[in-house]
């Protein structure tokens, strides 16, 4: 039956965005009702963050995030970019361009996080850290559905080198900063008041080039009734300071602030607090 998945995926890409979002809202609730594990993780995470008021909307929005992906990945880039009907904070990008500085985009699992990179890459080159899908049928579809300016860097040492090279060349790179890293690639740091195994790569990259990179927080808010997306860009509230763990913890606080702007569109079902294989739990590691 797996041979049907690519066919269904491509068929979804042809549907109008409003219909995809309506179907996605339904899918979000179906997953919520059918999966006890997902339901438990979702509830614990959103309550931990004090965002319970956004729970009903967030269940539907999670489904929308899933079903909009075929259109974002498989449609021509110019068609995808047209879905961004409003942009706020673009002057921050233009400032970095004028200064010749590399840009580090931090885009958490908030809103349509895939379209932010597509929008930037429609104008300038961008390299994005990418963890290949475990689904063999899905990986080629994701990897082919990119414009010429968007380069995927594997989530390994070679990929990190590509990110560094791009930043040093004054180009942009993108990272999902709330993605749980592998063993040895993170530290136990607070995220909404609870220890989460947090990548330190973003904090390292931010200060990896002379003068530092321009760090921007970004997300594309999903508009009602499939009307498109509002891309929002924000600077850090304060310059990164301190040692690596302090800088990484500061970025977690920045992400918390960003998520509070639009809590109903964060993927609360993502297991942000899981213990990766080979990593000691926070109490045992002394990070509790």
C-alpha cells in the first residue's frame, strides 16, 4: 500500500489551500481522538507552557500544518511564494544585506515554518539544515521540491560546515531551533519551565563569523480561511551573551516569546521533552 502514498501526496498538492486547511482541521481532530500518546503529549506540553486557552485551536492548526505541506513542497516556488500575502520585519533582512552580514534564521515549529525559507530563497541563496525523512517514499519529494536558491544541508558535521561556509560568505542559513538534537549535540536547558534537550548549534553559529551573524526569529502565521500566510520577522530582544549554555538558554527564552505571539499555531504534539537515545535524563545529567 505504500506505493499509494506518493500518489495521494501529489493529489493533495493540487487542492486549493482553503480546502486543504479545512481537511487539515478535521485531520487534526481525528489524530487527537485516535492517538492516546499524541493526545497526552499535546495536553502536557500546552499546559506546561500555560497556553491551555489555545488548545482547541491548536488541535485543528496542527492538522492544517500537515496537509499544507504537499502544496509547499511540490508546487513551483513562485506559486508557493505568492501565498505569502504580507511580510512584517523585512527591513531587518535588508539591513543585514547592506552590512554584508550573514543571516541566521531561527524558525521553530510555529505556523507554516517551511514557507519562510522558500520566501527568502526566492530572492537570495539560503542553506537549511535538514534531517532526511525516515519514510523512503517521502524523502525524494521533499528534496526535489525546492527552488534553485535553496540548499539542503544534512544534519551532520558536513552539513554544519556548509552552514558555516554560507554564513562566512554573507548568505543566509536556516535552522529549526526547537528540534531535539542527537546525543552529544545539545544540553538540558529550560523550555517553558521544564528541562528540554536543546541544540547548541544555533548559539554557536550566531557567533561563528567575525562580528557575528544577524540572528532573526521567523514564522509564517497561517491566515483564516486559507487566505495565505503572514511572514513575521523579529530581532533578538537582547544580544547573545555569556558562555555557550547561557546563549542557548537565551535562545530558548526568545523562542518562548515568539511562540506566545501565536500559541495556537505551535506544534504542541511534538515531543520537545523526549530523552534522545544515549542521553542521560536531566536529573541524572545534573541539569534538572
